[in-house]
């Protein structure tokens, strides 16, 4: 009898204790997910707990209708509604591409997004970061472990990653597609996907505790190019309030733009390339193209554009007069880009720089004369070399100077019509691992640190890496929240000043560094002026 009474007392006491703990710790996210699914415009979704049990993750939510059949190569349509509660605990399929993990399911029905949030209610209005992946505009996916959003969610952000169409599916242009569009434009379906995602965020992110009035668009490489192009697109105006472009912003007269994903195409050139691609695949009309299988269309998807110096990807954005009305130099000259705070920079060992360059002295001098023409001897005096070893050092030094000076000159052009601050950086930390000495601070090496998710990559991380990740992610989170990376106790990150030839080093150290010395800056300014503007 005594045991029975005690069990009744315990049965009444345990819920009281549980209620007390819930009051102290806040709502249980899993309970909220199971009992109170999130309602969005197209239906209801339930997610799951992340590694951090205070964070909810929602995966594979459609932000647009499947772009299949007649919707292939059209602007995305609104997502199809569903009945009941949609399970959002599995990543959606990735968009068609050739270089991928074969274990990843792939489909043209791929326009989905993922959300990480620590918000306990829709009333919190946390800042939102929407991430666009890199991949030369021919590949990539929002479920890439490098983009795991828990680290930034712990910093107070609502993180969104998404899939957009790439390659032939995202950037094919033909005269028939331009005529069909109603805008005499084609070739920017991947960018239109990103804009559709931002519209979805504007309408739905409050349900996840996000603030639709504090949206930051961010990306690396082709994702950074996407960010800058959306800043230039009238279709995206008002859908975001800040922008982050990692390895993206360069002076329009920088010849390196020709080899990067930022190397846009004129519409007529893109249409001609599209006709050639279609003919090579046995398609003589738009109807034929839409009848081709996904697998057949992907043959040749990763080709380079050999008609352009530097061989950028064949499929990349188009200055079409609609999604992208003007090229970079025209946009900045007219001052019609979105006036939002912008954070951008480059890495120590990318864009021609390397910790272990392999070049002979003769090849170094020959390449300099080919690239710099009448300015070659001045270049060789500024970057002297008398051996293969010194030639390798000179190659990297010149590439790093050009990177920093190019971004400085870009910011100077951007700021002529922008009142919002710009923050530039130079990433210098080489991640640990077997490629540390060979690769250095390589292209994309900052991503895990920015996301503060070192757990998502298999490297022998040390305490120093975690310290760098904590500070990097704090700068990025502060910027997303306030349009300024600075915060109490962190090294000061000064905004861009056209009178100060400095940028912010992030990585091995945190603080201002010169973009180069005066003689080299002057040389690079004069050299860039001899080049055609993009």
C-alpha cells in the first residue's frame, strides 16, 4: 500500500519537476516540432533536433515547384501545396550535375532549402543568413556538410541553405528561350531560383523565428558572384539588407575576372553557345531540348568557354537586360546597385597564389612579358627573381597584391554611389591536414571557420582552429545582425576608406594590413586601366 501511494505521489511530482525545468531551460524544441509543426504558405512542416539539442533543423523544404517538363528553363513557379504535415528531416535531392558523390540522390526536382534555428517562437525575429554555394555555376548543393548551419545558429542567426539550378539547367540561353520568356531574355534560371528563394524567405521565415527585414545573402566563389549579381539585379531589390561575397568582388578592369565564374556572358554570345550545345546533343528546337533526358543534357555540362581568355565555365550568368540589365562597370558607373552593407575579401593562396608554386625562371619572365606587355620590365623590377625559387615567391606575391588591390579598387567604385559601409578582408590561415603545406589558405578554406562547424570536415583540428572559427563566425554573425562585423572585445575591423590602403587580415592574425606598397599599388592601378572592363 505504501509503495502504491508513493508511486501516485511520484506520478504527480515528476510532471511538476519537468515543468519547472522547462521553465528554467525554455521550451523543448523536439516537443515543439512534434506537437506544433511550423505552418508556412504551402503547408505544415516538422523538423528534428540538431547535434546541439537547442537547435531545430528543417530539411528539404520546397521553395518552388519542380522545374520539370514544360517548366524546364523557365522562371521558378511557387511551390505546390501539400496536405498534412510534411516530414522535413531529410535533405532534398540535389540539382543535376556531373561531379558529385554518387550516394547523393539527384533530380531536376531539386528546388528545396534547409533551415537551422534556435528560436523558440515565431516572435523572436532573429537575423537571417541565406547561403549560395560555389561550384563554378556547374555544381554544388545546399546540403554540403561544409554549410551545416548549427554553428551560426548558436550565434543567434536563422541559417538557410538552398539548391539552385546550375550548368545547362541553370544557365542555358537560346533565341527560343528568350522569345518564350516574355522579356527577350534567357540564361539566368539559377539566379531566378535564388531570387525565388529570397521571396520564400521574405514570406515564410518569420515562422521559424527569422526576421524578413534582416536578411543577409552570402556565398563563396560562384556563390559570391551570385551575391554581387543579385546586388545588381532590380528583381532582387528589397529582398535582402546585407551581403557577403567570399572570394568574389574584384575591380571590373581586373583581367582575372575573365577566368572566374563572375565572367558574365553577353546575351547574344550565350544564345549562340546554347544553339551549338543543343545541336551537339541532336536537339534542333526547344521542344527537342525539353524532350532530352537529364543524363544526355549533362554530357558536356562542365565544359569551359574557350572563346574567352582564361576559359571560364561555358554555363554562367548572362547580362540579359532583365535579370542582369548591365555589366559590372556600367552598374557601378550608374550607381544602380543595391545600397546595402557589404563584406567581401579573398584568400592568401588562391587566384594564382600558392605556398609552393612550381615555375621556372624562364617561364616566369615569359609569362610576365605576355601578360604585362610594355609594362613587363617594370613588373619584373617590382617582383624580381634570379632563380626558380624566387620566381615562385614572386608569382605568389604578385597574385596576392593584385587580389588585395583589385578588391580595394572595386570597393572604391562601389562606394561612389553607396552610402552603406563596405568591409574587406584577406584570409590567411591554412587548415591543418596532409595538404597544409601544399595548399595553404586555399580557395574555400575559410568556409568551415565562417560557419563555426569544424566538426563537419575530417581534419585534425587544433585548439587554434576552434579559436579562429569562434572569432570568424562572430564577425559574420555580427554583420548579419547589424551590418557591422564589430563587437565588444574583438579586434576592430575598420570599414573601407578610399584614403587608407589597408584591409583586414583574418585567420592567422586579426587586424589591419597594407594591401601592398605604394609602388606596386601604383603599378597595378595603371595596369588595370589598360584592360577592358567587365
